[in-house]
């Protein structure tokens, strides 16, 4: 007959069963192979059982909570048991803290599916997203805000606006959330986005910063980890706020570079098509430099999509007023003429086809097109004499 006078046995239903089974098999050894959190988490649980001081913090509480669940350290084993005390600490401490909630969410990834089954992941996401949606004027907790400007060679340019001292910016949460791995980041942003209470521009800013934080600075390095980069790009595109010509959430420069990345990492065709559509809606904001990173066939598709959209909605008087008042069509005309002038890789057929996509209404004067033709002829003549 077994006596459970040992503290570890008295507080753990699983240990009681394992010891009983060992005695039935007449062995003195108990083997535990699948302990979540490993020996460090087990050690903390054991110390608790023996009345020793244990330190719980944001970095170890997920592992200890999972280990306590594994050991079945519940109230029916002993009152005031470890699971109960951890839950009190989570609710009264961890989930009240912005940075602790972020840290715990990061630790849950290595302890799946335990952390998911115990709803630690969901509770962390609820805690983080709820704090993101709080009115910035009421924020009293510490957060990180020391972002640096991205260099010109980075995939995304991040521009931090000047702000008055002691004024909490609307994107105060972006930097900390961008430390999350892509799967957790996606879940947080999805909750924030679905609430309808967060400005789409701030969400787009978070996505731009996430790309800058996690993708390589040079496009040549993108294929080295194609699988993870592919997942990141597809997730960011999925989370992008939908745009129209009147709303500027993501810059066209960012979208064009993201499109280039999506091609390099082999993103799904639907993702690339989504980006082409988004770029076409904001083509009037593009620069020639951004277009030149793409093959001419893709540029042709983007311009063709822009013109198709323009034709489809041209009967909308409000749209006409917006296009004419803001010179969208003229901007696209100037952009394509400049592109034709600067792209030395164009063939005669691609030059003609692309130039003819731009309607006459986009070229009240033809100086840009004449310049492009002149440059094209000079380039081709120089090749003939080589």
C-alpha cells in the first residue's frame, strides 16, 4: 500500500498514478519523457511542492503552467495548488502588463499545443489586442518607441513623424507587436483589424514596419529562407487594409516592393494578383524607380489594370471629379512616359504596346513621349554600332 506523504505526490495526481503503476510493475523507476517545459519547469513545480521559494515571471510562467497541467496539480489534489496560484498571477499580474503579455505570447510558440489547449495563446492575444485598442490618451504603461529610419536600400521605407513630448502616438504599440513571430502577429492584427476601431493607416504602418523588421534588407538575400519569407509576404498581403483611389493606407512604393518580393519568394498567384490590383489602384503615386525593379510584362499588366479600372468607373461623376481634380490620369501618363525613357531593356514591340496603353486624355502635351522615343532611338542606334 502506498502512502502519499511526500509533498510532490500529494500535490500531483499524475505522479500518484505513475508511482502506483511503478509499484504494480515492481520497479523503482519512473520515466517522464514528454514533460512540457522540460526539467527546468519540473524543478519549479517540485520546489513549490516542497515549500521552497519559486520565482514566476513572464519568461517562465508558460512553461510552468503547462508543466503543472501535465502533473495535474489541481485543487482536487491539494487546495491552493500550483495551477490555482499561477492562474491568480496571470490574471492579477501578467495580463495587466503590456510588455509581460507580449513576452508570454512569444513563449507560447515553443509549448504548442499545450499553450493553445490551456488558452494561454488566446488570452495573451486578447490582452494585447485590448490594450492596442485603448485610447492612447489613457495609456500609462511602458512601451518601446525608438524606431530608426530605414536606409534607402531596404525593402520598405519607414518614416516616423515628429511628435510632441509626452504625447502618446497612435502607433505606440507597433514596435513591440512586431517582435512577434508571423503566426502570432497575424492573430493579433486580425483581432485589432476586425474590431473596426483601429485606423487603417496605423494598421498599414504596422505591416510596413513588420516587413522592415523581418525581411532581409537586400532583395538578393530573400531566397535564402524562401519558405519563411513566403509565409511572411502572404500574411502581410492578407492583412493589408483594402484600398481605393481616394484612400491612401499603403504607399504605392511599398506595394511595388512587396510585389517584387512576392515574386522572388514564390508567393501564391492569388497573392501576386492581389498586389497587382492594389498597385494599379495607386499607380498615380508610383515613382519610375519603383517600376524599374519589375519586368516590363508586369508593368504592362499593372498599367492595363489601371486603365481597365479607369474605364469601368469613368461614368461615376464623383470619381471623374476626383480624378480630374487630383490629376490622377495625368500623373500616370507622365509616369509611363518617364518609364519608357529610362528603361533601356525595352524592345520595340513592348515600347509601342506600353505607350499605346496610355490614352490621349493622359497626354495633353506629348513632350514626355517624344523624349522617350528620342531616348529609345539613341539607345537602339548605339547597340547597332557596337
